[in-house]
C-alpha cells in the first residue's frame, strides 16, 4: 500500500499545514499553477515530487504532462482537463497510456469522478485564502486489491 499527496493551484503559496498533511506519503503530485520552482523544493523533502506546469507557470522547468506509475497504478498528470470531453489536449496521451487516474487542477474545485474505469481527480485550490474559495488537497491510498481511495483534506 502506498500513499500519494495531491496538490494543485498553489499560485506561489504553500500552506504551512502541507508539511504535516503530506508527512509520510510516498510520492507527491502537483497538478500545476505552481508559482516559483522554490515551492516544489519546499515539499521535495517529504517525498519525491512529480509536477506539471499550469497556465500561469512561465519559466519553470516542468513538463505540461507527466505519466507516473506507482504500485500497479498509472497516473496522467495535466493541469487543464475536462473529464469526458473528447476534445481535451491530452486525448492522445489517455488513449496511449490507458491510465487508472488523471490528476488535474485549474478549476479550483474538487473533483472525484470515475469515467470508463478512469478516476478523474482535482484536489481543489490550495493557494492563499480567498473569500468564497474552499481550499483543499487530497491523499490517495493505492492498494492492489482495493484500487485507489481518495480523501480530501480541507485547508480552511
């Protein structure tokens, strides 16, 4: 069994609680709109990090899409995803990779939806507190028998 921390849309702000929430995870996914690369350095001490760029990330050295396998699960990580849309920019990647889960951000809203046996997960917005915006991250528990379990962790 492995645990994965999932975060997105930090926009240059790493909530101090992330260090505690992600303590003990085996890997961390950052689904874009990171801010400065130094933000990733702050969480790399907790676990290996796979990060992708978002639409507000310029001049940082991460890909737009990443494919990662952990345990017997395959993940595609990409910032802007429209679950179920045949016109999304990663359609070819999804067909080629046949992932168990797609991790994304951008909307600043939690999403945990299964379509055709693929989990689509947006951990929600985790940047600075803004009036009317719920803040959260997610923890995935990967089990070869049970599959992928998702827990959202509020930051407000």
